C-alpha cells in the first residue's frame, strides 16, 4: 500500500517535470527572433538531456533516501500521535484521580467543620456547666456567710439580752430584796451545799 502510494507520487512528480520541461520548451522557442535556428535547437536539446539525466540521477539515487525519510517521518508522526494518545489517557486518569481527591477533600473539609462545630457545642456546654457550678458555689458560700452572720448576730443579741436581763433582775432584786429574804436565801443555799456533801 505504501509502495503504491510512493509510486503514484513519483509518477506525479515525473509528469510535473515533463510538463515544466514542455512549458519551458515552448517559452524558449517563442522568445527568439521568431524562428528556431539549428544552434538554438541543439543547445535546447543538450539542456533537455542534461535536465533529464539530472532527473534520472536524482530519482535513482535520491528516491530511496527520500522514501525512507518520508516513511521515517510518517512513522515518527504516527509514533508521536500514539504517544500523545497514551499521554492523553494518562492525563485523563490523573485528572480523574485529582477530581476524586478534590471531592474527598471537600468531604474531609465538611467533616472537619462538623467536628469543630460538635467540639464547640461540647465546649460551650462545659463552659456553661462550669459557670453554673461556679454560680451555685458562690450562692452557697453567700448563703453560708449569711447564715454565719445571722448566727453570730443572734448569739450577740442573746448575750446582750441575757446581760440586760441580769442587770434588770439585779436591779429588781436590789429594790425588792429585804434583809429577811436575804438571810433566807443564804440559809437555803447553805442547806443545799450541806446536802451535797
């Protein structure tokens, strides 16, 4: 198949050369003084023969290197195209992996955000609980302090009332106690002391 294509291309090249040569002959012939002289025809013949010989030599010696170069170039392009297709497949795989990782990163970010929210809620609840506990401790201490103050105040008040009652009783006793009552109290006291011994 490739040889057939190369031969048809070579045939086209030869036909193009003959066409150029024919056109050149007509132009050369018409550019003179109006007629073709034998010297001009001889010169033109040598030129055509040189041209044909050059074409034969070029075709004979350059055909295979040219065919090889073009085949190598075609094969190189095919290899590059195949390599590019393979690279494209690899890039698409990499792209899909990156897309998967990106979606996983989005999921991971969402999970981290949810964890942070949960931890924040837990921390908030703990702080509120600690604050409530501290408030209860302060309230209990304040109540204890109030109870203590009230107890001390009651004791002081009782002492003051007792002292005042004792003064009032002493004052009443001094006013109402007579000598006979005093003697009787002393005798009762001594009787009680003697009974204890």
